């Protein structure tokens, strides 16, 4: 089992910045991809950004140029720096870890952290 603990959410004005962090613990071997998803009220959960253990990144079009994902493999942490925040970024943000065990992939989720962008 992998446990994910998120921190860093909160209330920020449009144009502001927030940094989310996520620490993985437990059976943390073979975690190839870590990432962030978000879910706004009455919407489906969507990918925000993800990063492989080798540093390859992938971003949703809506956050490209504003958000930056980073990972520290030694510390088993992943962070999301969010700049130029917009009201439409308001959502619960979830940390995700994908653990590859042969042909099987186990997905783990954090408890979520609320990000509210409002004036």
C-alpha cells in the first residue's frame, strides 16, 4: 500500500499563486508516474499534470504555461506550483501515484486538498 499526504491548498485571489505538495509513504517502490488531478463541483475528475520517475511531464492544455510539476525521487514527493490562477482552477486537487507491478498498475490517491480562487 502507498499512502499519499497532500498539503498546500487554500484561498487565493485571481492571478495569485499556490504550491501543492504531496508526500508518498509505505510500499513506495516502482512508482513510475506521480501526478495531480482535480475535480470541480458537478464535474468529472481531470488530469492536471503528471511526471514520470525520469522527469517526463505532461500537462492539461488549460494549465500549460501556468503550472509546473516537479518531483523529488529521493524524498518521494511531488509538487505542483500554480501561478496566474484563475477562478476556473477552483477544485479539489488530488495527488496520484501509479505503481507498476509487472503487468498490473495500482493507482493510489490522496485525500484531496481544496483550492479556491476567488476575489
